[in-house]
C-alpha cells in the first residue's frame, strides 16, 4: 500500500473534474495512473472511507472525496459518519458523480 | 514605517454557508452579530490593509507541494470552492506590502513560499467577505500548514507572526495593518468524531487569548490538541501567529458559540495591543 499514492488520487478526485471522469468511466485506467494496487482501488470504488482513514489518509481528503463522489443513495454527512463509524458496511461497485 | 494596529480572531466555518439554517436562530444571530461587531471594530481601526492568516484544507496545496507558510504577493481571487453566497472573483491586493513582507522574511530567516498569483480558499475569503469587504480594504492572504502533515510547529507559527510584525514596521509606506487569525477551535474534520465539540478546551484557548498568553498557546502539545479538540483545532496556529504579529497584547472575547450543527467551536476575539489596551 502506498499512502502517498492514495492521497494523490484522493486530492485529484477532490479537485480535478477530469480525474473524477476517468475514475468513474475507467477505474482501472485511473488506478494505473496513480499506481494504485487492486486493494487501494477497491477502497475508492467501494467508498470505504473508514478503511481509507485507517490507512492513514488525511480525513479532510477522505471527507472531500465523499462529498464529491458519494456512494449511491448515501449522500450527506450523516451517511458519511455512518460509514466512518462502521455502522454501514462499504459496498462494491464504482458510482458516478 | 508601518504599524500593526490591531488584530482579530474568528472562524471561517463553511457550513455557515452550506447549512445556514441548521443551528437554532438565536445561535445563528449571535454568530452573525459577532462578525458584524468585528467588522465595526475593524472599521474603527481605519486599516490600510488586512492580513488574514488562514489554514489550507488539502484543497489549495496537494501532495505535490505542501508549504509550511505561504504569502500571496500578487493578483488575488477566490474562493476556490463553490460555496453558496460567495462568487469567485478578484480580491483587492496590496502586492507591494506583501512582497515586502516576503522579502523581509527571506532576508531574516523566514522561508516564505510565495504565490505571485493566488486563489484563496474559504479560510481567507469567508472572513474577508464578512468583516473586511464592506470597507473595500486590500487583503494579504497568509497560509500556515495547520491540517496537513508536516504541520508547522506552533512555536514556528509564533515566529511567522513576529516576522510579519517586523516586516510591517520596516515598511516604507505608512501602513496601518490589521492581522486576522482565521480558524475554528474544537472541531473534528472528516473523522468519525465529526460533530463533537469540547467547550472546556475552547474556553481554555479563549482564556489564554484574553490573557495575551501567546507562549502558553504555542506551548500546547499537538497530540493533546488532536485528542481533546480534534484535528481542526490545530488551526489555533493562526491564532498564535496573529497574536505574535500584534505583539504584546490582551484579548477581548467578542463571542463564543459551540455549534454542533456546524461541527465547530466558534470563537471571536479582538487582540488589543497593550499600549492601546492600557489606554482604554
């Protein structure tokens, strides 16, 4: 696992529309660009914010990621906190903006 | 010769804009009154420039470059974020003074990162919008590494404030500078404790501000701050830098609200230089 690579990916997803488009349309291509492992990519596609924070990613980046690309049907701070606290399990599958 | 004629401490909570009606009306009213009171007091100081010390939120600066301290020295605009009620647009600058502060620091051991063009984030634009924009006074944004490792050590934030003060006093122009430290007190940003507050910690910080105890605030341990008041409370670096820029001072608390709906302990204070405070 590379924390720096994950944080770079999160930063770009939070600030760069083109990065979000690539991530949404072709997650594997996105992962290659940031040299993410399959496990790291799954943390992003699963919106596993709790695991991302556990990895050591800056919580401001993780929250920003959620605000930009929330899991389907789980938009908002309450849903984010439910995931951060482990009340709701992460689920698979990339979601669109 | 320039003078730092005063200072203020205030929050920059973006949830005031994204969730404006979340807290009870009396709380909202007191918060807005505190900003208005600071704006009134700021006008009374008749500043030529407002220097706002903000905190990056991993928005402006990415893993490619993380400055410990940055000063914007040229064209300004902001905010970089899309926030209700704020339209991104140009901000009035005082580029000559900003360049002077940077150069003075470089000559005296302060390694400013400089931004000849700069788009500020909410930590500068919200305070500017609420307290300084009505005066049309130019702004100099300064950013300290408050939320992203490596953090600027608190004692170094003091030295940044001292460097600002020394540079202003060395300025050719007859500047009247007001320094604003922009940050929340207790708040957990993006962690599983988001929404918790610690009013005891907030009161302790404001007590030290009231006493003008810059060294006491700068002596707080980052581990303690994060454990007791959250990662957001690391923003008190902006407070100690502003206090050091004002110089020997005492604080007067203008308002305090613990607002869980906005996830932050919000403190408002004026920093009164001792020579001014003694005369009151």
